[in-house]
């Protein structure tokens, strides 16, 4: 089983990346949607803030419903769909996060990018590119599938 990390803004575009990856997977997969946030610098923010609970408000019921539909459609291949938040800006800590989650690949859409959710969001693409994990660009998968169809005609 492979674990695929998908940096996400919890939109339908993120679901499309996951669907492309799962549809083309040769073995069972586990999907982990993540979003990266800065850690607050102010000690009072750290002590008295409930910012870790607020981030879950960014995950809409529609997104959760789409995740459930994805699990139902690909029940034989898709073993789990999880939502996590990463707090920090250091590459070494992000690599530890990836190791802890036993990540095998990071999937994204180059054309869509990885939009920020709030002012405390981190620009995830530079961190993802430096992570050392193999990257899957869903756009390239879709483009090659489309060209295969064209070649059959």
C-alpha cells in the first residue's frame, strides 16, 4: 500500500487530484490531504489560541462528502482518506511529518497550484518540491491519458 500526500485547500480541485491518482494507481493507496500553516510567533497566541481547532472550519461538508464518494467509488483501491494540518515552516520538520505518515508520494496539480486558506498558510509548493519525495502531477497523468485516447482514433 502506498501513502499519497496531497497538499490541499479542501476544494473540489483537490478531490480531482486524488481521483486521478487513485484511478491510475496500480496498488492500494491511502490519501492524506494536508494544508501547511505557520506556527504563531507570539507566546500569547500559542497559549490562548484555539487555532488548531479553527482550521477544521476550512474543511467543508461538501469536501467531506466528496471524500466519502471517492472512498465508495474506489473501495477496492482506496483504503483511507485522512485530513491533517501541518504547523511549521522548517523543511526538516516537514520531512519528519512525511516520515511519520509513511508518505510515498506527493500529488498535486501544477495548473491549479496549492492555494492558501488564510494569512497563516504557508506557500506549500517550495516545501513540497524540496521534500525529497517523488512528485505526481495530476495534470501530466490526465494529459497522457488524453493523448492515449487520441492515439486510438
